[in-house]
């Protein structure tokens, strides 16, 4: 057997890890199933909603929007405006689900047309808001500024995307919540840290370093074998997460309705500048999670290669994962100074909602570069540096 | 045994008969403690024994030789080339049995040997053949399917020996190879090493003097990070030629006497103690001079000679 096969056996294909993966698969399945139930209530409620929403699908209808607003106002008068409270109170009634969803949709259309009010501190969004801001900059003679280019770019993208349309997209909304928000980090990336952390540290704690470092392939090929096995292990665990949450999110309702809609139909992605269909975005999201999982795993491997025991490696890996969550909680003046650390910290770039859900762009030598492309570049650098340091570390590693 | 001989002979055609490994002023410190002090020694084909008390620096020297530890100053030359600069090429020639053998919890004996073979870059078919051969020679042929963690200490040691010999290394480095082996296994191990060492360099570090006494072509005595002596067995015997005595005394007298003397052995015979004493002068009038063994010499060097002459 090759070294790679042995490393894979040590990391993934062994009794303990297989049991762990089965437990995780069961957990992810429950998460996929229960979150869809939380969002849309029983299967009967979903079927009812699916039937009712068929008549509402397409471009906005002012009459239906008005009707939905009336129902929505009644609900908020009774339960308050907290979105979780509303979601809980309506989940078993197809009519109220539809009314609330259509009201939210009409708000998104309004946002698309009018966007952020001039007094808002948010980044400018919406056709009218962008037009007016661009006019202001033109009057000030700032056509050559990056700000002007960015606004024109946003406007161009927004016009190309066209107005949002209403589609029954509940199950996909649930899927992207599972794939793209903090829950994913707790469910997927934390177990990943535990799985990958022993990859190098175990050789020190077990004393196998003596055998490895004195052997012909113990300084270079072993690193290649270990890194390949890390990539395979991380892909497998991410796939387990993706498959379990996908299958058990959709299976109970036996429907993939909305798969061909634009991702702007999903409330969380309403302001996305990317022209993906929902199914395309599912593929991109899966690839993104595999990619970021792989980069995170390589970073964990680097930490593992410098640690004497795996629990230290787990601790530091988790600290690195969540460091920018802590930083993001600081005041605005601090955040402005450390914005790149927050933007490209693992807690942000592993979230598809953060990366693909908005229209953040970066100024690279005067050119506009989108967040995903910039993130791929930055994560690529992280990964290359980590791999380099791992090889260097193994080359100079000694056993005292 | 025949198979080991045969393998050695078969490979001999492809081997150079002469190997040279040269330590040039090798030093190693752990923080402020000097563990190796300017070691300069040249080894060639044959078995070298490395003897010394705990903390003498034997394991550090061996780790540096196995390339798992780097010296602070000095270098080791393998056929004239610095082993740090030739790296993989040097390690491909080395078989190393560390003092403490470790295993992965889910590996069987066969997995462990196959993994070692993969680390050494051995061809699969050759590795398979060697594993069968060596498992037979170390008496583990029926235990390869068992998980390593269920092995006794002696079995783990034998598995480690098989691992070190797996790729017929030119340089075999063994750190306390017989710890935990029973007398029969130790004799068997010595025979394997003797048969094996024909055209190779074997360095064998041990506390057990008898392990090296009859198979080592040269024996190094090490203390305080310095190789104090490197001679053949007969030269060591000469060193303590007139210093070993047999004395008969009562048990009570022995209790008082032993704190101020170097005693290598005591045998009780009919209520009288026959004591083997190391002393440059005749310790008692009735003491009878006897021929020293290597163990006597070891005690003579490390326990009898004044410490300041050894530092």
C-alpha cells in the first residue's frame, strides 16, 4: 500500500472515524429535516403553500401585494414584528405563510427599485438610490474615483439582474440557511477541526516521529501523503454534511420546486449581485464549502504540525476559525481598521451568505474585484503558505 | 537463519563492502546542558557496541546518526558527504530501532511493517517477501494479524527489530534493542545481528554488556557526552587485566565492605560469599586474581577510575 492509503486509514478509514461520520450523518439528517419543519411546518402545510403560491409566482402584482400586507399587518399586530415569532406563528397555515412571504417579496421589489434611503449609512443599493448617488458624484467631478466606478458597476449589475420575481422557494431557503450560516460552522467546521487535528500531532504524541523522520520518505513524501489524505477527509466530511442536509431537507416534501428561480428570490440573497439560478448556486455553494473546508483543513494541518498534542491543535484551529467573530463585535472605528481581517477571516469566508449574499467589491489597483474572487485569491495564498511551512517544518523537524 | 544469510549474500553483489561513517566534532546541547561534546569517531563495516551509564549521551548520539536530531555543531559524513545535505539518500541506507517503540492504535503487526516499508520506499512485492521472512525470524509469523497494542513488550521489541531490518539497510542503528526480551530471544537476536552485519555497519547501544561482548567488532564506552574509549574486546580485557579479584567473605562483612568497593558479582556458596571485586591493588590477602570479563571492565572504567579522569 502507498503512504497515501496508510495516511487515509489513519485519518479517515478507521473504525472510530467511520462511527463519527455515521453519527454526524445522522445529526445532519435530523438538522436538515427539523429545520425544514421549523420553516414551513408540516408536510401538509407545505403542500398547501405549494398549491396556493402557484397563482402568485412571477412579477409583482400590486393587488396581491396589498392583500398580503393587510394579512401581514394583522399578524404583526397579534404576534409582534420579530421574524422568528412570525415564522413560528404562521408555519402551519399555508395562507398566512403565503401572505407573509409575498409581503417580504414586495419589500424586496421596493428595495430593488428605491433601495437605501439617502440618510442611510449602508452601502448604496437600489436602482433609484444608485442613480441619484452617481449623479451627485458626476456633479462633483468624481468620475475617475473608485467609488464612482463601484456604483456604476453595481447599477449595471442590478439592471442586468432585473426585478425579483416571486417563487415558492421555501425548501431552498432552508437549504441555504443550513449551508451558509453560522450553524454550518458549528456543525461542520468544528468536527472537521477534531478530525484533522491529529494528522501531524499524533506522530509526536505517539512517538512515531522516530520511525518517520529516520526513513527515506519521512521528510517530504509523507507530507504529500498526509496533505492528500487531509483533502480527501475534509471533502468527505463536507459531502456528508451537504448530502444529509440536502436529502433530508427535501425528501419529506418530495419537491425541488423553485430550483430554476434566480437566487434573488431567496430573501437572504435578495441583494446578491450574482446571476445564478438556484440550482447553479447550490452547486457553487457546495464547491465553495468543499474549497473553504479544504483550505481550513490545510491550516489545521499546519497548526497540527507545530503542536505536540492534538487537543492543542484543535483549540488553536477553533480560535483561528472564530477570531474574526470576536473582532467583528468590536466598535465601528476598530472594525474599519481591521476590515480585511474580518472580510477574509475564516468565519466570514466560509459563509456563503457573506460571500455571495451581497455586493461587496474590492479595489485592486483601481479595478473592481468581487468578494468571491478576492476570497479565492486570499485563501489560495493562505493555503500555499501553509503547505510551504508544513514542508519546511517537516524538513527541519527533530525528535528530542 | 539460512534465509537471512541467503538474503545478505544475494544483496552482497549489489553492495559495496566498505562503508564509512564519520562524526566530525559533533556537539549537542539541550538548553544549557552539553549532551555531546565534540564527538569525533569513524565507523566502518562491522558491529559497534555503545556502552555507557544513563545520561551518557548514547541516545542523543544515535538520534543524530539516525538523522532524527541535528547537531548544534559538527557534522556526520557518510562516505565523505554530509548526511544533512544528502538527506533522503542517506536515510534510505538506514534502519533504526528507537529506544521506545510506538504504534498506531488501529494498526496490526503487518500494517506496521507495511507502513514502515512504504516509508522506506520499498517495492510492494519485495516488502511482502521481507515481511514474511523477518516475521519468521523474530517469531511473529502467527501474530501479524493482531493489533500491535495487544503485543507484549518483548513482541513489540521484536516487531521493532523486524522493522529496522526490513530494507536490508547498510547502516543499522539499534537503541536498547534487547530491552524486554527474554534470554532465548536475546541470543536469537544476537545471532541475527551477527549474521546480518557481514557487510554492514551496525551500531548497537545497550546497558546489557553481554549483548555486545561477543558480537561487536569494536566497543565504545561513553560518559558525559564523550566517547571515553573505543577498542576491541581484547584491548578492554587488557585494561583491567590485574584488577579483578575473587574474595571469600561472610555476609556480614560483605554488607560493610560493599559500600566502599566496586563489586561486579556475588555468589553464595555454603554460607560463604564469593565476591568478585574490581580493584587495582589486592583488596585482601586471600584474594585470588581472575580473568576480567567485559562487564568487569565496564565497572572498572565507570565505577572504579576516578570521575575527574573521565570528565
